[in-house]
């Protein structure tokens, strides 16, 4: 019996990447060093960094006026770094509330800026992303921040808002690289690595070059997008092993059809799981409106919440782990990132059907 990890993050890595990592990461080269030991100022690391950056640019069809930064830390660091780097002479920033993580980003930004609520999601079932019209963007807004996929709530934007000349900023931690993306619609995208990029400890920032001229005077040097761009993400010691793993993941995506193929497979996986939920006659329930359901994080509940622990135990007996919902919400959540094979979804659906036969 195969085991499948449905964790929201740190999440499953592709099997082929794990196999390659076993061969490469801890093996000493001719220089006497393994990947974890090589200095970030050396030619070997710089070549690996350049490869990862180029491969990602190719996957995203990145326009020439964008820079890729590989930064230490997680997405929560960016909740502060975005306003510190993008406010410029403005004191205003707009944020859209689409769920748990957008509210966390908004609360942090309020320490540095006058935050305007640009749009708000429906707070009662069925849950939905904010409507795409009628957004409030006050004059002088430095940027508008969205979380296009809410990992906790299982809510995803069906399309992007039109913010006019205001740069659109996105926390794409749980959605980047799961499908094709028009980067030119954004001023800045950031994504922590532990979903579809690699291991925890690194965050990607993709930023339009004109926005690099806005950092606050007192922003710490390692947190300055402009300085990191000028020094190719090497102002301080970067997360070298995490970048190496990320490059392997980018290679794996490219070797398996690129983002178009990832998008098709991810839509198919999510459609199969949502269909099983919707066909259960209410035994299982997905609280997010059709059209707003995440393909990355499928949130669902049992009609009888008292059965949740029994379901989790039954799933673990089958090797299906980390299906418990977020502590703030409860219920169940299956994260179907790129590395989750269709066999894992099929195994979960079979477990759900068997559990319903026993308890329905």
C-alpha cells in the first residue's frame, strides 16, 4: 500500500526530485564539498543559482522587465517586506480580504501603512472570493494586495481584478507553478517554497523592475528587494540547499510538460475529489461555492462532525496522512499540489467511499 501525504505545507515533493536529491545533495564533488557546504560566493553555487533562475523564467515566460529573487524565510516575512519595499512616498496600501492569510497580511501591513479594504469575500457559506468589480482603491495607493488562493479556507479567485495603474501584488504561495500565469498582470508575486517549489526556508519574489526604486530608507539591507536584485539574491548567505532543490523541481516541471500540463492534471485531480464530495448526498460537504473552489487545497467537512476523528484514523490506516483541517476552521483538507499523483486522489476517494458505507 502506498502512503500519500496531503499536508498543506511543508508538502510532498515529486518522487523523481527526491531520487535526484539523494544522488546529488550530500555527495562530495571534486572540490571536496557537497551542496550544503559550497560557499555561495563560489562558481559552483552561482552556476546552480543561475540555472534555477533561468529555468523558472522559462516556465513562467517571464517578461524581461521582471527580476527573480531567492530569499530566506517564509511568506510571512513578505507581509512586512512588501510594504517596506513598495510604499515609497505613499502611506496607503489596498488589501483584499479573501480569507485567513489575506487578513494576516493585512494586519502586518497596518504596522507600516494606512490600509484600505479594497474588497471582501463572502463570510458565510457558500464561501467565495471577493467580487471582481467595485473595488475601493483610494488615490495614492502604492499597491493592491491579494491572496489568489487561500490555503486555509479553500477559496480561489476565479479571475484577477483590474486594478488599473495600481500595481497588483499577490501572495501566490499555494498556487504559483500549478498552472500557467500571466506575470505581466502583477507588479510583484511572492511564494514560499514549501508547496510547489521545494523545501521550507526559502521564498520566491518576482518583482517588476520599476518597483525596485521604492524601499523605505530604514529597510534592513538583506530585506531590500532593490539591493537583493542588484546582488543576485546574494546580499547575505542565501538558502543554498533550498535553492538547489527548487531548481530540481523546476526541471521536473519542465520535463513533465510545463505549467500547462501541471494545470490540466491539477484541475483533473480536484474535479475528481469535488465530484466525490458532491455525490455523497451530503455525507461530505464542501463549503466553497462552485467556481471559487481551490484546486490546490480542497476543504470539506463531514455532515456529522463527530465522525471527523474516526475518518482521520481510517485514512491513516490506509497511509493517507495530514488531512486534518486548519486549527482555526476544523474539518478536513486535502492539499493537491503538483507532486500529489492522481493515484493519491484515487486512494482518498476510495477511503471516503468505504467510510461512507460504514457510517452513512
